[in-house]
C-alpha cells in the first residue's frame, strides 16, 4: 500500500521471511511442540557422582550448568 515507506517494507520483509520459514517447517514435518520430560521417571545409576537437581528443572541456574560442564 505504501511502496516508498521504508519501515513498512522492512516489517513486510520480516513477516514474509517468518512465513516462508514456517511453511518450510510444515513441509519438513517439523512439530513446534514443547517436549515434556518427567524427570522423576529417569533412572540414575547409584554410581553417578555428577551434578544433580533434586526438585525440578526450575532450579537449573547458570552456576549449575557451569558445574555440569566442568564435571
């Protein structure tokens, strides 16, 4: 509607880029569903001595991730 409006053109291009990406993902069978993992169902061997989170995944912090990488 406004071919000389630079801001409108940039937003249009951004929307079209996202649209093409979503169409490609549909063609590839990509599912944009969140994977739910129940950590209580994961068996951890008794011999494992690395970092653990006991309560929930909400307690994962950057410090915890650093300790995991160092381990």
